[in-house]
């Protein structure tokens, strides 16, 4: 009997519970698949708690997002309309929602509301850049005062990979305008760069000369060949090797 009364009470309680009512969606919207809420369908944009139709002016089309519009080619946004792009001489229209809607042709650059010709000097060529001079010098020349001047390569020099500077051959040292022969002392050899020198094994650098390494008793040349270290059981003490205490 008690079980029957409990079942009746639960049934009555469920029946008397208020029914869940979902918040109605605004017109021209759909519920989001994730995260709850809603979003406007294509061709409408959200405004406060409603979806209003996107008003597309003449010479415009619905954007890929579906909630805005863009002007067609040859037109640019101007407030809520599409204005015809007025192309200056030596310019062409470009697909862009920002800016003037045009760019200067190759060989010209923007100047005010028009395009002016880029003056390319002798021994130079045009570059595709909206910054700088608009041209670069050919290999073997360097820019100077709106023109290209030849790179002056001294004797025993060569043109660098950049094409606008020079360096000295191996065995020569670069100066301001010339290459000077590298002077090496006795018992020295040229380093890997070819602009300096190192002392041979058994010698160490002493200012501008290579002096012999004096190896004391119970010592030997170290791995560098330009100094010495003590044998096992000895320690270095100034210029000698003394027994370890």
C-alpha cells in the first residue's frame, strides 16, 4: 500500500511541474549548433535582438560572410553606396575594399591624386616596391644622388656577391680605397679568412711576431700548439711545473 501511495505522489508531482519553454528565436535566425544562442541567416545582420535584412546598394553584392556587402569591380564604398572609381592616368582598378580602389601602373608611383613616372637612371632597373626610389642599380654599380655610379674596385680586389661593394683577395687587407698585402712574421701562416695570421705550432703570438714556446721540464705542448701544460702529477706555477702536494 505504501509503495502505491508513493507512486501516485510522484506522478502527481511530475504532472504539476511547470513545462520548460525555450526562448523563441528572432525572425530570420537559426540556433547555433554549439555554445547556445542564435545567429542570423545569410542576407541578414544582427541588430540588438533582431535580424535585419542587409541592404545592398547598386553595383554591390552580398559579401562572403553573408552579413555585409561589398562593391563590384570599378566601384568603392562611400558611406552606404558604391561610388565609381575615378582612375587617374597611368593607373588601373584593383579589387580592394579599402583605399582609393586603384594602383599606379608599373613604372609609375602614387603622387597626390595621380600617378607620376619613376625616373630610372642609366645602369638601373625598375623594382616592384611602393617604398624607396622605385629602382635599383645594376650589378657593379651603387646608388648615389639619383644615379648609379660604378663600384671602384682596386688592384687585388673583387666585386662582392651583393654587386654594390668590393672586398680584397685572400692575402690582402682592405683599406679605405685599396688592398694592402698581408704582412706575416716568421713562423706564421695565413688564417682561414685570409686577412690575418696565426703562429705555427710551437710558437705563440707576441705582438707582431711569433715567439717560440719555452716548454719547462715535466711539461708538453698543449692541443693548441701555442702554449704548454704540465704532465700528470705536476701543476703549473708561473713558468715551471712543480710536483702536486
